[in-house]
C-alpha cells in the first residue's frame, strides 16, 4: 500500500473547509459554494498582484502540467482516487524539523517529498499502476520564497541518511540500499535515487527536480531489473512542462 497525499494538509483546518466546499458537486448556489468561490477569487488575485502567494501556481494549473497515462509504458492506468490537487486555495506556510528517525520507510511511498517536513502552498499529483501492481506517481508542488531550495537540501539530507537501512514494513526484513546521484542540465537542480534490496523483486527510482519555486517528484516502483529507470525520462518531461508554464 502506497501513501497518498491528502488534498490539503491537516495543519490548515480553515483551508480544508474551503477545499471541501469547492470539491462538492451540484448546488452551485449554496452559501458554502459562494464562500469557496469568493476565497478562490481572492487567492488568485493575491497571487497575481503580490503578497506571499505571488508567483505561485494553483492546484488546477499544476494539474494541467501532469503527464497523461498515454506517455507511460503500455498497460498503465490512472488511479482516480490518487489523482488530485489542492484547488485554488493556497495553504499557509508550515514547516517542521526533518524526522530522520522515521524518514527511511517513507521513501518507499509516493508522497516521499513529505519527509522534508515542509508543506507546499499548492500541489497536484497523479498516480498510475499496471496489472502487475507496478506504480508510477508524479507530483508537482509550489513553494513560497526559498522553501523549494530548502526542500531539495532536506531531500539530500534524508537520502544520505537512508543510504543503507533495514525495512520491516512488510513483516519481513529487507536490507535497503539507496544510490543517489545528481542529474545535470535538468531543471535548476535534480536528484535521482534508486532503492534496491536483495529481498525485493525489482526496485524503485525516485527523482526530485526543482524549477524555480516548484519541486517535481516522481516515484517509479517496478519488478523489473531496470529499477524504474524510465522515471528519469518522465521527470524530464515534467520539468519541460513546468519550464514552459513559467
């Protein structure tokens, strides 16, 4: 079971109420819908004219930059329950120290960017799987100020700390090794990490790439010997999408 990114963070109950109202179907004239529309309009204006949200891409805009299933190898289908975005409401800044003690197992899940402890202002994610339960997940997060740079620094810290660890999440021990490399000429900075273990069939490739104040993360878990190597090429396509959007 892979971890799923919540539509909005628990740390923002006020934002949650707006997001739930925006996602409800029908009843377009309800007071909650009107409040949500007003909030979304104000948020868009703040991002366009200045303030802490200046330059941020909204959830729907980030969603439009995600890769479709047709770009993936044959047999992958989208999981609608794991394809979501933060809507037009930007979440407030939220940051916690990196929890290195609990970070390593979280790298085996699609929401691995959350190991940094920094919540994004907006995000969009898509998840795909095939009949063999191999999985590709893509996520694009927009951050304020220098937070995107800090996210990349913290991801490096986590991957270095978890270079070798023992995973017991499946009820059996697995000696996991992570090989991390920098990928030049891709975005402003890009990391690729390959997770493998003698006890596993196949492996997982993680890629994180920063483009300005946006961080793209992908998760490609497969049973083949290539360890999800195609994840880097797919991430480069996402990088090009984001660069064009900016």
